[in-house]
C-alpha cells in the first residue's frame, strides 16, 4: 500500500514527461523522409499526428494499470483466504491461552522441588536415549553425528600408527584388511555401531603386530650365569626377553584403545541430547492434537522453557561434566583390569597348567619344521668332537660308554665329560626335534653363540605370538564388560547420585542452577509476553471480522 501511494505521487510528473515526448514524436512517413517538415509546420504536424497515438497509449502507460492490477490481485487473494485466516487466528489464540494458563500455574507452584523433579525427569529421558544410541538407533542423522573410519582415526587416533607398536603389514595391506575384515569403513557410524567397529579394528591391529626384533646383545645379556652352573638356560633367557618385549608393545596399543574408546563415547552426549529433544518435540505435538494440552514439564514448550531447569546452560554443562566423569571412571576401571591381565600374562610364562613334561613343552614350541635347523647347528658343533668320543669309547663298533641315556630310535648319547654326540645312523626331522626338546629341558651346558641366538630368538617370537592372540581376546572382553555395559546399566544411578550431591549443596552449585528468583523473573516476563500476544491476536480477529462483513455487504449490493 505504501509503495502504490508513493508511486501515485510521482504519476503526474511521469505523465507530463510522457506527453512532451509524444508531442515530439514523428510518424513513419516523416522518418522515411517522404514528408519533410521544417519549423512550425513540422511541430504542428507532429502534434496533430500524435494526438490519436496519445489517446490510444494513455490507458496503457503509467501506474494506473499497475495499481488496478495489483489491487485486483490482492482483493482476489484476500477474498479467497479470508475464510481461512479467522479460524487460524482463533486456533493460535486458543494455543496462546493454554500456554498462558500453564505459565500461571507454574508460577504459582514454583519451588526448588519442582525444578529438581524436572531435572530428574531429564535424567531418565537422557539415559533412555543414551541406551538407545548404544543398542542401535537412527533417530540422530548420521551425516551430522556419524563418523567414517578415516575421520574417527584422525580424531581418536589410529591403531596402525602407534609409537612402539610397528605393524607387520604395509600400509596398502592394512587398508585392504580394514575393508575386508573390519568393514563399514565409509559408513558414518555412531554409538554402539561405532564402538564395535573400533573394537574390530583393534583386534585386527593386535593380530598384525610385528614380532619383536631381538638383537644379539639382548640375547647375550639375557644368557647370564645360573646359581648352580654356568650353562645357558635357554628357557629363562627367552622368558626374560619375551616379558620385556611384550610389555613394550602391548602397553602403547592398550593406551591407544583407551583413547579411541573415550573419543567414541564422548560423542554420545550430543547424540543423546539430540534424540531427547526430538522425542520431546514429538510428544508435544501429539499432546497438542490429542488431549489439547501440552505437557509443561516436558521442557519443549516455549512457555515452560524459561522455568525448565533443563534449558539452563549451567545445568546442561553440569550433566556434561558428569558424563565425562563417568567416561573417565569407566576408562580407568577397564584399564586397571586390562593391566592386571597383562601383568598376569607377561609376568610368568606358563607352558601348561596341568603337565610339566616334554609334551607340554612341545605344544609351546614352534613346529618341528621351523626350528629343526637349530638342532642341526648343535649337531654340527658336536661332530667336531666325534673323534675324541670314539677314541675314548674304543673306536668304531665298540661298546657304548657308560652314561648313555635311552635306547633305540630317538635316543641321545650323553657322556659325562664330553660334548653332545649324535647317533651314527641317519637322522630325520622328527628325531631331531624331540632331541632338541630334551636338550632344552636339560639346559645344555654350552655357550655356542649361533646356537643360543637361534634357540632364544625362536622361543621369544613364539611366546609373544601366543600372548598376542590372548591379549586381543582378553582386552576385548574387558572393554565390553567394564567400559560399554556400564553406560547401559550403571550410568543412570551414577547420574542420580551426582545430582543428589548437587541438591544437597556440595560444591556450592545448587544456588546457581536452581535459582528461584531468576526462574520467577523469567516466568513473569513470559507471562507478560503471552498476555500481549493474546491481546494482539484478539484485535486482529476483530479487524478481519469487520473486513469480512464489509466484503459480504459489498457482494450483496452488487448482486
């Protein structure tokens, strides 16, 4: 309306300008040069020729037609929708009155106990949303809250790039294994699905750990002197190295898992908060169309938002700090149990809990085809003393010296004052392997460097490989039981206990969060705004009712 009025004021000026231009207008004949005019005659001819053109163009020039067109369109649109406007205003007025009534009731019943009850209701709903996120839900949009495996590794740390835990596979092989064995690499996951994907990646990393590299200096230092003899105790030397190597590789990987899981669970708070808000909005909409009355304690209505403690930023920050505290608590508890298992596994090497025979040692050692070369080194070393053994024993075909142990195939000839001597007959890999087992159990009194390095190196790698499999299984079980499940079973009680401490005034935060003066002031301001909204809505209804009456009278007069 203002735009049309402003244009109407300039309409007369525009008309004068148009008339001056039309008077100077020349017809087609004058432009072609067939009818030349000069001076006053030309102006007169132009004036005479332009008079019919002016009369024909005036109705189509200026803002009269635009104003008429716009008024007509506005009138048609208004007549078409006036029947809908008044019912909509009445519905909004009824909703505003309900909100005003709820605000007045809350203002009368305002108390600290009411605020605490609202906080407890928020805790119940938040824990339910958190449980849904852990067990699986699609309420939260994955494009907003989900993370791909690459993004998660960048934010929470990657298992294949842990310092002190080199992988036995290349980066290309690792990427291929992630897609083949872990899965969901490009999927945006959150909650329990993201947690399980991280555990699968950890299990893969524990299996791909590179076996420890053992230097000759480490083997030489581990092969010390016993308390009864100066021979090399291969098993003790292997265990000493294996214990230290296992601690050096398992501890950093376990810390990487703790950091990764803490990152996954920390992201659950905004997810649970979003799911809670969506649920309350739906409940409010259902209540509006169902019983016709909104649940003020839900915290989603604008009338109660001012007094709802869950809308208080300080309360939200308090709940967030409690959630982070619970994550830290579960993390430390799980790490303590994992460290106990790791200590029990790497502090003492147990070959078998039920047997202490060569069979137990055989099951703990590598396959015979992998370590038979170790015994061959010992055989070659003993062949150097073969001549001395025969000369002392009576030459070829002489009687076997006293002190030989065992008879038949697989027996080892042992002399009291000579080195180990192999059998004269052809040996095979199976006999060599069993001889090596017996040799180790007896802790042969020799310090041959090559022999020591091969035996100790093979034992260390075998021990660490067996521990690596057990490490992945036990850590996975501990994190499932003592890190994930407490968020489903124990967090609700933990949150209530922490809030109860705030209610009791511990820490001095109760006055800031449950401030009745601020809540009452906010409710009074909300009440005044609702009263003003109801009054304005009523006046607007009266205007539309009067306009509709005038339109009906005009329509009756025209008909």
